């Protein structure tokens, strides 16, 4: 992960939305181009691939931000009907077209911040109608063809209040009603479960992932954000594409991940925002585990999709080298989206989703200069946005 090949004084040719070729400037034999960009003193990078977001939601939760300042924990807020349940209540009342318009603006915002591929989850519906509504909004975002979008069904994000004393009843609703409908309409690529303290148990997660797999959905799960929950191990058992969060990761979890092809997706802005321990990225990388970085963009625990800030947090708080952080946010993020054959690196035939920086001295400057806007131009599908 510390290997980040670079080429000074280079040219790069884009044709029909794809990377056609690149090489040393002195070998540039291109006679003409429709659009020429002078990148002198700048760096060209592959766009970020943000593999964990909750971009579709009905309202922000700034009031809970103040509650946490006053000393309430995330679990305490959730138990009183805040957190995910708060978002679910507001989303259930929201109009689908309004949700789409709001999400479209957020999508355009993160593209301008350098994101060139994204995963978006449901999970703020928690009813058949509202989960399907969210997934239809995500499908509409896909159809805009701005950047590649992956859809994840997260009906098991929390247990709705009406099922507070009937958890098996809600799980049956997911398995018997939500999943068949989602399969029949082709609304999701993945299934996710929040396997953690106060949310879903390992046995419940096991059952839900089994059901999702039978419906053609690949697993990717929330795990070990709040405790040593067993979520990493159950994710590995089901060959999850990725297990995400991982703030609580010990030797047993490291061993399980090290023997698997499951990607460890770390979300440092959530730890930053909630005051949680940071995932042990250094230990994971030193044990040969594939680590990706994502924003967890959501209204309650990470209200930002700025992947440049994620790079800074990864280096400052998780001791990742700048090269490791960039790989985690690009090629490994693409792998977590199963898009690494198309995105995540500057490679001929891959889609030309790129970032051009402002004039900078080195790669190290990018995570070092947190809070500064170092992106000059964003290219998606070969077009300057």
C-alpha cells in the first residue's frame, strides 16, 4: 500500500471518456487534442472511490450534535429515539422526488470534492415502503450517469420502535417482504447489516446475510464500531466484500481478516466526530490486510463527504503514510466497490475520472494541508466538471 508510482513531466491522453495513454512528455507524439490542460507544477490523481455512504436522507441532525457536546453518548441518543430512528421517522414522511433532489445536490457536491465513484445505502426507511423508496432514489442517482453508483440494502440498520419488543418479527419482514421485492425490482447490489452492540447480533447478522445472498445480494457490513461485536468474523465467514468501521479490532479480528479476501474499510471521520477510538490501520496494513478509506457521509455521525479530509485523518490519527492513504481512498476503494478494473488508478482503458491538484510541492502536502482546498479541477468520464 505504500507504493504509489508516479511520473514527473508527463502527458496523459483521454479519448472517449477513457484513459488512452500516458508517458513522459518527451515521448508525447499526440498531434492535436480538442482540449489541452496545462498541469505544470500540479499532480494528476485518480478520483476518490467512496465505498461507504448514506447519501440519501431527509434531514440533518444538528440537534444531536449539541446533545453529544452536552455529554450524551451515541447509544443514549439512539435509545431515546434519536440517531437512526430519528432519520427513519423523517424519511418515512418525505416525498421521493424531494429526497432525490436533495441527494442529487449532495452527489454533485461530493463529485466537486473529487469523488469519482460512490456507494449509497438505504437504512433510514425501516419499513417496506420507505426502504424501497430510498433504493429507488439511489437507482435514479445511478441513472444520472454522473459517476458510478453502487446501491446497498441496509434494512437492518436499526430495529424500528414498533418492533422494539418483537425483533424476530422485523427480521422476518426483511427476509420475507423486503428482500424479495428488492430482488424483483433489481434495486440493490449488496446487503448490509449493522452488527454491533445495541443493534444486530452475530446470529441475526448470520441469518440476514444468508437470506440476502440467496436473493443475489453480496454482503458488506457495519462491524465493530461500538464494541468487539463479532461482526468482523461473521463478515469474513460470509465472504463479505468489505467489513466497515472496525474501530474495535483486536488480534482475533486481525487474524480473521488476514486469512480472507475481505477488505477492511475504515471510516475515520466517524471516529473523529463521535470521539471513538480510531481503527488500528497501521496494524492492519502491517499484517497485509487490504485497507480502504471511505467517508461514511450521513446526517448523524459523519456529516461530510469530503474525502480529502479523510486522507488527512488517516495520516494524522491512524498513522497511515500519504501513499497508503491515497491508495486506500482510490484503488482499494474501487476494489471495495468491485470497480477496480474500471477505476481507482491511472491505467490505459480505465474510465477517466481524475483529480488535478493546484500547484503543490509533493504528494505529502495533500493530507498535510487539511482544511485547504487543494483540488483545482475534477474530471469525470473524460469531461472537466
